């Protein structure tokens, strides 16, 4: 009996592992097939693909920006406000006569500055990241409203700036930005020491301290990267909108957080990761697009994003707890060898 149960156990384990790692990809494929069957004339078309990719690439960039400090167990709520002020300044500064490459540099510097301020508030002053970034974001919102006066900002934008969101070779440029950013972040977080340090800080700050990993340095760096990416998202968005609006920004926050958290349930279950985040954005985008084509009311997207966020948090917490339990034996053995070994064991579990 035991001879037959072992193969069954192995098969069940492999299936469980496959579902936990690739389940979201299976869901994405299933959704594409489902909506293609239900709407064969509109959904499986190049026009629909281009519309989804073009509109959701900004959301993907914001989700990746949120994911970076989230890897260190920090939350950056200012990303939406950085995006908002960036898209307004992108047209406003050009309206003053500044060349758009200079405007891009100035806005990226602003995003990095906001991230640096967030890092100081979190690591030096000791304010919780949720509160600190919400505060800085609200300040940016106030500045945005003052600058625009609640009105649209209009100016003649050069074609070279508008081309930042053009379609090249059948592929929207914003999708290319997402791919490049994702590859860079994937290499940094998965294969460079800085990525391992950020993950260790997120899992166990005490373990990071025992290994000499500076919380101030790496958390601040993560928030600077987040702010810079958010500013870039605002620039690209402005090249699409071609008009500045002070109300733009907040609608990206919830879907981006949902994608980052949902991404933690796949590819690398139990921790946020680059490709899981990108895959989660794709699932959310396809679902919303499919529901809209089926005639769902306008408020369904908010209901869907909110419910998915709750589910994503629950799944991410469950996966994280399962990962910790699976590594508890190795962790106990490492602790027997001393604090340094224990710290490195916890880093290994996180990977």
C-alpha cells in the first residue's frame, strides 16, 4: 500500500507545485480562450490587443514601481501622485518653452527626489511607509491642484514627444518600456546582491542587520527607484493624453497594488516578483477588457479590482506562511550554527 501511495504523493506534489507557480498563466490563457469564444469578432483581434497593451502598459509600469519597495516590505502610496504631477508638468514645462528631453530629465529627477524624501521619512525619521508616502503624495496632489487650478493644461507638444507612445512595428512603445523595465528589475532582484539584500530586508530586518545590510541604504534606494519609475509612467501617459489633468493618477493605484500582490502568488509564490507582477497585470487587463466587451456596467471594473485585491492578499499571505513552514527545519538547523548562519538561512528560504 505504501509502495503505491508514494507515486501518488509525488504526482500530487508536482501538480500542487505546478499550480502554485504557473496557475496564473493558466488562468490568463483560459480567459483569452473564453472571451475569444464569447466575442470572436472583437476580442481575438490585433486592434483589441493593441488597445489592451497600450492602455494597460502605464498600469504595468506603476505596478512594477510599487513592487520594488514592496520587496523590502514597504509600501509606496505616493506613486499615483507622482504619476499625476509628472503628466501635468510634462506638458506644462513644455508650454513654457523647455525642450522635451530636458523636461523628461527634470521630471525623472523630481520622482527620484520624492523617493529620496520618502526614504528619509521611513528609515531616518521612522515613520511607517504607508503614512509617510501617503503624506508626501497628498502634498504632491495639493501642488498639482495649485499648479493647474483644477483646469486642464494645454500646449502644443512636438511630434517627437508624442512618439514616445507611438506604435512601432505593430507594437506600442509603452509595451516595450514595460518589457525593458521588467528585464532590468528581474536581473537586479534575482541575480545581483542588491536584490537579495532587498528581499532579506523584507522578510527579516533582524537577519539583514546581522549580515550588515543597511536598511537606510537599500530601502531608500528602493523608494527612489519607485518614484523614478512612477515619474516615467506619468511622462509616457502624457504623450498619450496630450493634455494635463490634475485628476489623473489615483485610478492607477488600486489596480497596480492588486497586480503586485497577485503577482506574489505565482512564479515565485510567497514573495513579490517581476514576472508575476507583469502576468497579474495581463490577467487583470484581459478580464476587464473581456467584461467590457460583454457589456458589463462601468462599475464592474472597480468591484473586480477590489475583490481581486482581497483575494490576492489572502493568497499571498497563505503562500508566504507555507514557504516559512517548509523551511522551518532548515532554519532551526542554521540557528544551531550561530546568528550569522541563521540570517543566511532565512535569506535562502526567501529565495
